């Protein structure tokens, strides 16, 4: 972890402009082609949710601005960001989970399955996590969305990216999934989100 020198940062002016906005988050929705990874997971009996969650963490950790957080008006760069996803329960509610990132999918999968079982075995609704070096994830497997907004508590300082996955759709042999990405504009722009999408899309095409 390190603190960015804002005075020498090439985005200093953008940071100063956007950091005090009442709503500094902006977002886009994409339709991700996940044909190859979906077919691989189905063939191998692997949770597709965990696979695409891991792919997005790979992309977030390789795209540096996704590891930026604002703390006391400074920009902190974390070495690693982890996952804080919502986990659906059989009774229609959900809970928050915390899953450490591991570049090895199968090691990530082991810990993720344990954490998911923990969340589903109780009714706790306390956000899990280890500070702000997380991505906030949600899944809406019932909805093929084209846009999305988030509930926000503006009095709370928050600069964590928010990524939401939607309902899979199949057209012929092609499988697509809507993905919404919301980020803090003081920390990144469209160029950086575009880089994230590029890495994420590439990760979806590579099977372990």
C-alpha cells in the first residue's frame, strides 16, 4: 500500500474537481460475451458465478485505478483489492460476504465456497470485509438490465467501485451477460474503465 503524490499526479485537476461532488460516481453497462467461460464451467461442474467474479477481480487488480481509494483527502493505492459480494439466500434475502483475492482460480474458489456457505447458513446482515480495499459486487440473475443505479448513503465516505452482474441470455450458441460498472470519477475516467473491460473480457475467454 502507498499514498499517491497528488501534486505530481497527471489527474490532479480531475481529482480536485470531482472529489467533493455530492454524487461523484458514474457508471456504464456492457453486454459481456461469456460463451467460452460459461460452456467451460458447465462442462466442468464449476460455479459460473465464482468464475466470472474471479475474472472481474483479475481485471480490477490489473487495472491500477480500481485499487485507488480516497482516505483523508489522499489517494491510497492498495496492493490488492478483494471481493465483497452479495450472496442470495433460499428465503429471498441476501447477505454480504468477504472473499480474498487469489490469482489462482481454484484457490480462490475454495475460500469463496466456504464463505458463501457461511453467509447462507445464517441471517446476519452485517457487511463483511477488511477495510476499503474491496470491490462491492451484486448479482441480479433474474434481470437482463441495460442500465442500473445504486442505493447510496451520501454522508458516508465511499470510493469503492461497484460491479453488478445480470441475467444470462443465450442467442444461438452465444451467451451474454449484462455487467454494470460504477466508479468514483475523482479516481478514474472512461479510459480506465475501458481498460478494465478489456482485461475482464480477455479473462472470460481464458479457461484454467
